[in-house]
């Protein structure tokens, strides 16, 4: 079962509080600081992130098992460490990027 977490919106404008993710050549804001759960993403021109993430908004959901949630889906971005105790991956559904987030259960 999926649980809504946030929406990610690409932008070309600097946003207050954005942080830089060097390996992805990406600046992003913390959706936890947004009353509407919005994460703004600003990519460097030479970022190798998938085009769909650089040009279209994405929806993020928490899932209990990343592997099960990815099964049979079109993979956009392989699983990666999204933070301490968090694994993420991106799939595509209905022409939209979907971020799958799996938190360690403590």
C-alpha cells in the first residue's frame, strides 16, 4: 500500500533553503519544511538525472517494500540511499515519475 509523502517540482529558480546533492548535480528543498509537502528540484545543466525528473513533476509515496513496489514497473532511476534509513527509486506510471520511498522500520 502506498502512502503519499510529497510532490517534487523541477524549477530553474533558486529557492530559499535548498541544499546541493553533488552526485546528482541537483539543488533541492526539504519538503518537510513546506506546508504543501513540495520539494523543489533545480538541476545543473550537466546533471545526468533522467529527463523526466528534470522536466516533469513527480509524486512520492512511502512503500513498505521497495522491491515489491518496483516489480513489473518501468524503472526510471535505480534504488539509491535517500538519507539515513531511507531507500528510494523512481518508476514511471501514466507518463509520470513516481518516487518510491522505503524507510527502515525501527
